């Protein structure tokens, strides 16, 4: 019941914000090239979606390109992050060896090295996927390592006293304890993946929503840019909602409030 009430409250807040937006534009006569009205944004969104999916001047085509980049980069970066986190958890000496390298690479501004990556790999999809991988890899790796550290030593001792193998200890104790932290990292990585795709397309791309934004900005079509923002927000919400649904099924044994707090704290 609380979840339903929260949804209605969110919709009410959205309605208030949209009303304030439209009222401010009309009351203060703000030029369209600065802040568009809701009608302009809705018209641009409709025009972009009304064309054929393969039309290169519509939203469907560019959304598809960006979505493929996001999904590939997210799954590759997150998968490598979890795999390395597992390896580190099984071999503490490995963590001691690679810890300085992790800190060094994590401190690098990923946005700043984006032009270099595009220069190395070209304007195709590979450079965008690489950028997204770099942005999603570190949050998942760091939260995975933190999760494997939270295991209660008494549980491990209990399993070993029952002659559990190393794989059984990992499967029964270590990995389940780390899962809430891993999902927290995945939620952070989901947001970063959208940012990485757009930044990469800003630097150099042949198609994608970032390219569409740059084209509309050059034409001072602010309504069109806001329409693209709506599409990007929808992609981000869909990705995050999917992760939360998977998290709810995987962590069915964990109280919902605890899982939510763990996600927020990360």
C-alpha cells in the first residue's frame, strides 16, 4: 500500500513541476530557444517517434543505437567487475597486489580520456562500449570487494567445521552476503552507463541520442533536445527498474527496507 501511495505522490509532484514549468514559460515570456514550453517538447517528441524506426532523422533509430551501446557496455563492464571482485575475494594477496592499480585507474577522470579512446577506436560503437565499460567497471568492482569483506567469520568457521569445500563456502556464505553490495554497484553502474554513452557520442559518433542532441543544439531546437532528454530518462528508468525487479527476485530472503537502505548508502 505504501508503494502505491508513493507512486501517486511522485505523479502528483511531477504534475506540479510540469505546471510550474509551463506557467513560468508563459508568465515570463521566456524565449523558446532558452526554455521550451511543454507543447513544444510534446510536439518534438511526437515528431521524433512518428517516423519509421529505421529513419535516421527520428528518435527510434538513434535510441536503438544508444541503447545497444548502453547494454553492451553495462554488461561487459559489470561482468568484468564482478569477476575480478570474486577473484580478489578468493585470493587476498591478489587484492594487495592490484589495489594500487585500482586506485590509480579509478582516480582517472573517465570523461577526460574519452577523446583519446575515440581517437584510438574510432567513431563506431566499440569506443562507446569501452567508455561505458570503464565507467561501470569500478563501481561494481569496489562494491563487490566490500561485499565479500562483510561475511561473518563465524559462518565460514561453521561451514568448515562441517567439512564444506572451498566452493561450498563461497556459494553458501560469501556470494550471498556480497549480493546486496553487488546490486548496489549495478544500480550505480546503470546510471553511469547512460552518461558514458552520451559523453562518448558527444566526442565523436555517427549515430545515437548524443549526436541528435548536438544537432538540435546547433539548430537551437531546445524543444527537440528536451524530447531527447525524456527518451534518455525513460531508458534510465527502465534499466533501473529492471535491476530492482531482478534484485527483488534474487534477494527474496532479504527485507525490502534493508535492501533499499543498502542501495541508497552505496
